[in-house]
């Protein structure tokens, strides 16, 4: 199943920390159009449906396309009995070269 538009790509500045409760997830391919002029391509993505109290603007989800953090998020969030769960994401670096650190804050 594809992650369908509209997209709300999770972006953060270097050192920014985001904490939120994930209530549900969708996982699948997404076509991205890089801002730096590279051609469009299909990547795996995770859509994290979050508690509306944790996100100030609609929609109540974030899409994440970082291929390096995806396996960690899938292990934490996908499977019976894993949700809802609070997580903390910390961005290290900027743009496509940036990396995400994930902290599991437990089920909520």
C-alpha cells in the first residue's frame, strides 16, 4: 500500500527534538521530488499518525522518508501491541545529510 498525498514531510533543524505519541502508522512507497533539483524517485516511507495535541497544525500525521531511520521506526511501531507509543526524534545535521536519533519513550 502506498503512502498517499497530501504529504507532510517531517523536517527539523540541527539539534531539534520532537516528542510525540504515535497512534497508528502506514508504511509503503512514496514518490518524492527533492528540492535540490535531483529527479523524482520512489522511496519507502512511514506515515506516523500522531496525537493532535502533539502537532499544532493539521494533518495529524508526519511522513518520514529517511532510509537510515526507517528500520528503527518499523521495529518500534509496526506489529501487534506496539501502539500507541511515545517517541523522541532528534535531528543531527541538516537536509538530506542530516540523521535522526530515535528514543523509545514507551507505550502510552
